[in-house]
C-alpha cells in the first residue's frame, strides 16, 4: 500500500517532538480530544508545540484545537506554537487561518515544507573541509544550542537549558547529534531522531559566517550515515525552512506538504 506521505510528515513531526518531551525532565506528552501536546515546558517556544490530531473539517474544529492548546499552555506561562498542516485544512479555511487563531494569542510564525527521501543523492559539489564531532558531552550540546540560538534569534542561555539533554544527541539507540567545526569554530549542526523506523532530521542550523559553503550538508550526511550504520534507517523526513529548502532538494529530498507554525508569547501566571 502506498505511504500517505502527508500523514507520515505530520506523524514524524509529532513523533520527534514527543521524543524530545519524553526525554526532557520537565517534558509532558498529552493526547487530548482536540489536539496533541508535546511540550518540554521550558522557555524556548520551539519545544512547546501543539499538533492537530487529524485533518479538520471546519473553521470551528480548528478553533477547538487552538482553544484546547491554549488551555494547556496559558496556565503554565510558557510561549508555545500550534503546528497546522496546510493540506489538513479545508480550502475555504486556509486563507482565514490566521484570523481564526488570533483570539487564542496565536500569530503567524514560520512556514516549513515537509520533505522526504528514501536515499540521498551524491553531493553535487565538493563538501567543505570540516571536522565532524558527535555531541556526546556538555560542550557538544552547548555548541548545537548556540548555533540554533543564533539561527532562530533566541537567547543563548535559554536554548542551552532547553537542549542540555543527552538523549537528544548521544546515540546508543536514541537521537544522534553532530557539529561541524570550520577553522576551529562551531559552524553547523544537525540532529536525527529514530521515529517509527524513519530518520527524522531536526535542529539543522548554520552560523551566518559559515553559510553557503556546504557545512550543513556535510554534517547532515554524517548524522544520517551514523543513524543508518547503527539503526539501519534509510528513509528520512524533515521540515525545511526557506533557507534550508534548496539544500535538501540538492540532497535528494522532495516536498510533500507544508506546515505553518502559529506562535503565542508567554503569558503572565
């Protein structure tokens, strides 16, 4: 039976965030009637996410999901996001989504493209000379955090606190994280989680001064090679930002859907 790749894209994203929530000491995973919650319950919005359970049939159903998510996150006082798959909204609801979600404190945030491949294609150009190290200690975790803080314009200490979780990066059947070092500096990073027999790619970011050189491709290929070597995973899914999209196309990924993130600021307790 052919894979429903839109469903897979949503399930993989949810699965990866559940993985991070379950391995975070403060994290929580809930399956509510109208929405899934996967939250690290920390100050970094990126790890506090609500997900649609299935395609919604109406504007009212979308708003019920947002209300349920707000009911969870607002009392806790942390910033959060609602992930909305474009293909899971009726055509007449899509242009109204931002308006419908605004009463719940949600504003339009970043857009991503869900992508998949069963096999990477060979590099189209020589990859840069970088040192690739697995993030197996505090320094490695901090380097991944610092690169992502830079890429997402977030406070460094906040992201360090959110990502100081060995299970995210250290391998041994869990997540695998790598950092590419160029000229002695932490330049680019990626993380791969094993989610239901698929390698899910997350936390890909590159410092501005090292961009457009192939650093992200080099470190991503290394992390995926390690996931294939240790866990046998070849099929891989990710959600690309606009900056990352052309990199992944060159590597052999193809687009299957789009997921929009609506963001809500921290609320006073």
